[in-house]
C-alpha cells in the first residue's frame, strides 16, 4: 500500500483504463474505491459485480450485526460498505468498532454533501488566526470590515 486515497484511486483508475483501452483482456478487477464505479458504470465492456453477503442483527442491537459471505458474485456494485462488520469478525474491540462506525457515518455524510461544516487543517488555522490577529492589532475600531468579511466567507 503506502498510498493516499487519492493516489490509490488514481492508480486504480489508470489501471482500469489501461486494461479496457489497451489490453482489452478479460479481467477480474477488485477495488474498494467506490468512485471508480461511477467512472466506469456506463462503459459497455465493463460489468460491475460484488460478493454477496447476508447481514443479520444480533440481540436486536443494530450496532452488532453479523455478516456471512455467500461466495456468490452478484450483479452491480455493492450496495454499502461492510467494513465495520468485517472488523468485528476480525475480533477488534467493541469500543474501536463503535468509534469506527461513528467516523464512518460522519465521513459518508460528508462525502455525500450532507454536512455543512468546513474543516480547517492546522496550518490553515494558524494562517487564518494570524490574519485575524493582524486585523485587530490596531484596535477593534479600525478593523477593515471588508477584509474580515472576506476571511469569514472563505471559511464557509
């Protein structure tokens, strides 16, 4: 591995493109990069599939679902990710699974545009804080409101 999500997606996409356009060979290509599914779903020479599974609730607790893989290739992309279920099979502690589920749900909502918050990385935060501090360094009465508004709009 050793790749970021973006590098990995780019490498996988370039590989699929090479296989489709240049090699034109029969290939089984497995990936967890769901964005590739959208990129290639309308390509006539590609057929999407997924490994089918059954997920069942345990003790009426929706957070503790068991998963059984059927070793059957189903048509179309996988309807959802079962990573937390697989991690449970691997024996990860419940507190790790619960945190992973929360992070997964939040990340999926963010990727689907369902969140309104803007994340700032630490280096950006230092730069923004410095700009704001500079604006107020001569006193609140002399603040350039246009510049402050520009900083604010950049955070939205």
